[in-house]
C-alpha cells in the first residue's frame, strides 16, 4: 500500500513539474509577443530622444532604459508615455503574432 501511494505521489510530482515548466514557457512567449508589439512605440520614443538630445541611437536607448530603471516601469510603458506626451496617435505595428 505504501509503495502504491509513493507511486501516485511521484506521478503527481512529475505532472506538477511539467505544468510549472509549461507556465514558464507561456509567460516567456507572452512577453516576447508584447515586446514585438511595443517595438514600434519604443523606436518612436528612441527617435524622439535622439531629436531632443541630439544624440546617437545607442545613447537614446541608454537614456530610455535608465528612465525605466529609475522609475521601475517597463521600458514599453515609458516609451508609450513619452509618445503619448507629444499627442501623437497610438502607433501601429505590422507584427502579426
């Protein structure tokens, strides 16, 4: 009886481990899709920073990342706020998930 219960416990443990791995992969996939969707907005924000600061694309990305880090806000949210601040309509992207 004890061996049977141990067998069921082992099976349940393996199933739970698989479910956790699947959930992590789903989260990663969701994050990747969101990143691709927000790419246009981030690129617009980088361009705006380049124009405002007369700097390179690399420096503009550093500035955007630093603002994201200081405020503890996702990069795509900082970029969206910057674009929205200029009263630009919401950018569109051609990415199809």
